[in-house]
C-alpha cells in the first residue's frame, strides 16, 4: 500500500450473460442485467442495465437493445466495452479531476477458448482496466460458497448461469476436471417460449418467458410448497386475439425436462473423469449448486435422486460467483489460480 493506493480502484466483475455484478470494497455496488440500448444511427449509448432491459422487445427502429454476451461469451465487442465502461461509471459518480486506475478481476467460463479469453481481456482493458486478472467461474463460485479450494480434498461445484452451466471438480487450488455446456438459464427461457407457442398457441417475448420461469419454474412435477399458477397474457397465434392462460409449475417442469437432463448428463460425465480419491471426497461432502438457474424449485432434489449424491444449494446462489471474485481480488497476490 503506497501513497498512490487511493489512485487505484480495485473492482471484481462477474460478467454474466444475464446479469453483471460489480463488487467494490467487499460490497455489491452494481447488480444490473447485461444489456445495453444504443442509437442505431450514431451508435451512442442510450441506456444500460435495468433501464435497457425495460426497453428490450419494445423498441422502435432508431433504438436497438443488445445483449453483448451470448452463451457466456462476448458476442458484441463494442457493446460489451460500452456496458463495462457504463457500469464502472455507476460506481464513480463523483466528478473528480482524475479517474482512478483500475485493477480488475473478471470471471470467465471454464470452457473459454483463447480467443474468448482475449475478448474479455481486451474489453476490460479498453474500458479502463490497467491490471486485469481473470478467474474461472466455477473456481469463483467455490470460493463464494465458502469452500476451501486450496485444501487437498475435492469439492464439486455446478454453476448454472444465464449462458453456460459450469461444472468443475476443484482441489489444491486448481480445476481437476471440468465441463462447460451451453444449456443454462437462457436455454430454459427459450424452452418456455417454444412450449407456450406449441402447447397454448400464444406468442410471448423473452421477458415474459423469464417471468414465467421465475414465478413458476420447477424441475420436478411434484414439489412441496408449490407456487400459484402464473397468468400469461398475449396474442393467440392463429387469431391475434388476446388470451389469458394460467400456467402451472407442473407444465414448466415438463417443458424444462430435456434441458435439465442435459445438465444431469454433463454432471455424470465430469464425475466419470474424477480421480477416485476425489470422488470419495465429493460423495462425502455433496455437490454445491450456484448461479440463478439453481433457484429452479426442486432442482437439488431432482439431481440428488438422479445421481445419488446430495446436492446443496448455495445460500445466495445468484451472487456466489461475484462474491468469490471479490475474495480473489482481495487476495490476488496469494491465489495462484488467477490468470494475468
């Protein structure tokens, strides 16, 4: 800590497909949807985060809403950079003579290719990051849940985010075996959309499908404490007349069944690659679930029944990765698994 330490600002960023969370001084200072609205002709930023999400699917020809990340990966480089920059500005609201230099830790999917890693690094540097460190999402999730990742025993984390589901076995501060699949929250939302279209002849947008998933999403057709039916309003596909349809959690459990089976298959394939000594640790400890997708009602029970290993839901699954990234930032000199 030198005299110039106040000129350096340290932030941890969980750059997610659905939400971006920024942690500064151990506090969550930004928690916004990963979406930007730009002017079509000039490319100027109009809104960011929640404001842009409210415009999503409701814009006219001059405004375009962009989700810069798809499947956990930066799909639109310019929009990603504008989004990171705009969200960092939300922290630094005080107008000063100088802006502090930024030290960032950003998390990336464990299945990222070199090109995808480069894109995250470049976007962060263009948005003002001087020292940019990267950490793999399952590693950040494990730290955020409170597991001792440097211990000589195995722990397994399943992080179901917006774009990817990250599954990893961690021991001695490193990832022993992992798998990253592109079946996650966005896939569930798309399933709900197509189910409503085929089953009920009703056209709904991404936002409505997301609301259905949050209100009546379930992984099992019979759960304790079931939610009330959720009423969906929209146009009938044949007649374009308005219809109201109550949707039950059983229907959603049925329509998400295929996607959840893909997650189960991926978990089993990681368990197959796990060395036997670590496998024994995992069976004893259980497997930890993090990410927004883990909030599906009945998911831990369904996975436990299928795989015969207990599944534990992290206490704040939505913010586990961000919190872990924040801890890694604080101890960046100590943790060897941060990539420069």
